[in-house]
C-alpha cells in the first residue's frame, strides 16, 4: 500500500464527484475479490481502497439528481470501483445521503458500513422486535457497537460477546450482559431470538444451537455454515441505503447512537494507520483534509 498521485476521477451518468474530507476502511478489504477486480473479473490494480466517505459534492454527472454541488454528504462507495482513501471519488448519487452541518466529517465517515450493516442485519434480515433477546457477537467492535445500541433502542435484551478485554466497552455501549468468549461457555447463555454473527466458525455453530423456534441467525462473515433447527439463517453484504443513513445520522445527532472511532490519522499517515502492528479498538478514520 502506497500513497501516490492518481488522475482526478470523472463523473459517469448518475455519479457525483465528492471532495473527500474523511474516509473509513474495513481491515478485511485487502482479502475481498472486489478490491482487486472489476465486476467482469478483470484486474483493476492499482486499486484505491476504502469504501466509506464524508465530504462535499464538487460536480454532478450527466442526469444526476437528488444532490447538489456544495452539499455535505456521506455514504458507502461501490465495492468494485476505486474507493475513498483519496482526495476525490466518483460515486453514484444513490450511494450517498446528506450529512447535517453539525455532524463532523470524521463521524460521518465512520457510520456507513458499521451503521448500515447493523441496521440491515437487525431490522431487514433479523426482523427484530421489542422484547426479543439478541446475541451480539464482537459487541465492542465497529459493527457490534452499532448492533448493541440499535437493538437496545428497539427494546431488545442484548447479550454482547467478545474478548475479556472488551467487557467494559461492550457494557458501556449498552449490552445488558457480556459473555467473554475466551473464558465463558456460550451454551450457558440460554435461548435467544437473534444472533448477530461477526466472527463465524465455531462461535457461529455454537450460537445457532441457542436460537429459539422462529429465531434468526444473521451473519456478515460469508456463507452461513450453521443453521438453527427451527429458524432462519441469513448471510448478507451491506448495501447503500440513503433512507437508513438518514435514520442513523439522526440518531447520532440526538445522542441515541455513538460512533466507535479508535484512531484518526491524516492521509500522509494512512498507510501506517491501516496496517497496525498492535491491536486496535474501534474504527480507524483517515482525515483526508485537515
Ligand atoms: N458482510 C458485510 O456486509 C460486512 C459488513 C461489515 C463488516 N463485515 C465483517 O464483519 C467482521 C467484523 O467487522 P468489524 O468492522 O466490526 O470488525 P472489528 O471492529 O474488528 O470488530 C470485531 C470484534 O469481534 C472481536 N472478535 C473477533 N473474533 C473474536 C473471537 N474469536 N473471540 C472473541 N472476540 C472476537 C474482535 O476482537 P479482536 O479485534 O481482538 O479480534 C472485535 O472486537 C469483519 O470480518 C468484517 O469484514 C461484513
């Protein structure tokens, strides 16, 4: 990964050009096929990684509606196109939502993947209802903290999981109780209605066995390997959704939702920040413009 000069992108039909102020990155994206190839499977290197952004619209492509030049926006970039760890990106307008003036660009860039993943997993795929019990794996992580907060706001009972060191953070983000996956037995948790899996493997298999009749296993770490005996198993990849981004950012503004930002680094320091040698807690955000 290197910092280098690239030509400025041009806006295709329905695109906007965004001057990026802050950008977010998922640690696993170097393993995704979409980082290295286009939709037809052709090599697209050198690739620009990063798929979350907050910035200002500077140009509109032919036929683009719904956004205007000078507008503050945030959103989720297409997996197969050049990403957001850059000064400018060309992105379809429908992938973006308005970023209110009182929400910092760094905060806006931290929300799209973790916020939309939690939103879609809980409400669209998991059909969460008040009074249900949610097992939120990795509850101190980027997705897990959003899952925990949104589930709790909905009136669910939230059991967070993670490593021993994550207990306080998971409880602080709203988990009612915490299961230390390194020392506690998952089977002692009892029945749950919804498992939100960000870990996979044995943790997923053991969790599937806890799901009550009619419950759901939702996974974001690839095809599900375990199914509840009487319930649904869903794996999905997060999608851009302007309306849901609006719901999420409104919750940030009124204090119902807190972001989980660990480090904020400059674009000059991005390569080091995105390839850490020690364990990081929370999302790393790159502040592209000071
Ligand atoms: N399908 C999708 O649309 C989608 C969207 C977003 C994310 N994801 C995927 O979801 C996963 C989580 O993403 P994230 O951004 O939330 O990552 P994250 O911030 O690193 O959170 C994951 C949390 O789970 C913990 N954890 C992982 N394995 C564990 C284990 N075996 N035992 C106990 N704790 C464990 C991590 O602790 P450590 O840091 O100590 O490992 C961390 O606290 C990633 O694989 C990501 O690629 C998928």
